[in-house]
C-alpha cells in the first residue's frame, strides 16, 4: 500500500516533478470538464477561484493575520497590501458600474444594527480561528486542522444566519448609501489613503515597508477580483456560497425552507434548484480550496505535523466557526464580500464593516489565550 | 500510513473528500447541467440581468 504522506515528505526529484505535473493536470481537467459539462463561464469562474487559492496560499496573503499583526505589533504591511488591492479593483469597478452596464451589480448593502454587530462578532471569531471567510477555505485546503473542523460549522452558521437574515435586518437599518462615479471613486481612494496613512504613522520605522511578495499578491488578487466581476457580473464573495451549500443539504434532506423569507425568494429558489457548479460564489470557493491544496502539496506542506490542542480549543474552533458563518450573513458579507468587494464597488457598508470588524478583532485576539488557542 | 494520520495530509484529504461527496450529492439532487443552455462566457456585455445571488443581497420583504 502506498504511503500517501511519505510521497509528500520525502519526494525524490523525479516524483516531485510527477506530483507537480499531476497537480497542474488535475486543475486543468477540472476546469475543462466543467466547461464541457456546464459552460465556459462556470469553467472560467473555477479557474479564477483556483487563482485566488494559489495567490492567497502561495504568497501567504491573508486578512486575519495582518489585522492581528497591526493590532499586536503595529505592523501595517499586510493591511496596506489589502488596501492597495481594494484600490486597484475600485479603479476598474467604479467606471464599469457607472457606465451603461445593467448586467453588473456591486456589493451594495445598507448599514444597520445587525450588520454592524455581525461584523464585530465576525472580527472576533476570525481571530479565534485565525481565518476569515477566504482564510478558512485556504487553511482547510492546505490541511490546517482547526479550519477543517471550523469549516462545516461555518457552513451551518452561514445557512442559519441567512435563514434568519430578514428578521435581523428588520431591527433597523439606514437607507442604502453608495459612492458612485468619479467623485465616489475619489472619496474611496482618499479613504483608503487615510487608513493607510494612519497605519503607517503608528507603525515602527522598521515596519513601514510592504514586502514585494505582498505587493505581487495584491496585484494578482486585484486582477482576479476584476476578472470575477467581469465574468460573473457581481463582485467576489465567499459566504453566500457556504450558506447555499448548507441550504442545499438541508433542503435535500427534506427540510422545507419556504418558512424563511430569504430562501423562499425567487433568486434563492433558483439557486437551490440549480447545481452548485453553476453558482458563481460556490465555484470560486471550490477553486480557493483546490488552489490552496495545490500549493500545499507543491511545497510538500502536507507533511507538517498536526498540533496538539486541548478539548477547550477544539470547542472554541467549532463555536467560532459557527459564529463566523452566522455573523457574516448578518454583516451582509465577510472580509471578502463586505470589506474587499463592498469598499471596492462603493458600498458604505464596507467601511462600516471594516471599523466594526477591526474592533471585534481587538477583542478576539484577547480571547485566544483564555480559550486555550495560544500556548 | 502513520505519517498520514499525524500530518496535515489527513485534514486536507478529508476536506477534498467531503467536497467531492457534496458535489456528487448536488449533481444527483439538482437540475442537470446543460452546456447547450449555458449563458455567455462573460457577463459584461451580455444582455442578462444580474442574478443577485451573492453576499450583500437582501431580498425584498413581502
């Protein structure tokens, strides 16, 4: 019997070459099969998702980690890279949304009590599992056991949160505010500049540089996010797809989702009936996991030993996973759908999400030690 | 196989297996895929309406 892990641990030069060729082959076959079975658009979105996964894992670009570095050590590099990527997407997305393109839609949502509270809880939970919306997918694909345990509960939470979403939004929300056109783009870029400037101002001198790796990652992520926007007609998101996975399983097991005004709506009924392989967010999510797995195998990263964590830590990961899912639906997006895509397509809720989630992160970082998630 | 069970290979493989199972389950319970009714390759420039099935969408109250 072949020892799978042994092939990851001590691959010879020849077998390493074979493994890498096989990884590329598997990705290409998956994309081409989907194109043949469902259509070009779906194959392209899977390819874009794999690109996200390769970039996020390959260049170690994240959201939770850089926020932690900023809060604990005032190291702004990762946060600055996020802001650069958002600015680059905004420069393309704003003119497209202001033009004659009714087929395109931004990640626009209203600020409300539940939205702000959800973002705060999400920020705290993402520091507990050290993974955000995209980060949990990347970490699961690369074999991080905490994320693998958290992911199913993330899915259950996203489904449950969306099931209750309209009850939460009825608690009160402001009218929808979106920044549009050249002036909207100017305000957005100025806002990003101010946040970046503050992050640089409070940073120690030696930390005021963004490594080339993160700049390349920001550029690639921006290009992929624009590609996602152009191909799907909607911005990059994560948690909608996870909620849909939960809804599909629940529905197929016989549950009636018509009691939920959210899942009973026409758009979601259509998604429930269609295959996940034709759902844009699901495809990029699947691609992210596959891309991260490819990088992990490519680097022989799967040979890393599993950590020994206490029962309390595993329970914390499960609870945090559920909270990540539930709160991100209330927040009308996670770090990707609300922060990254919201701000880059002119939604004011993206900025509110950023402030609330950053405050939540501050709390979450301080909860890690008492919950046994740090030695 | 001891190394497999004590390394990241185990959770990574479990993730891929679970996703594979989800897709098989989905293909058996959803509308069949049909490449001949597929939309245009790229949404930009097509005559389609935005689907609205994404994170920020809140369906209207009835």
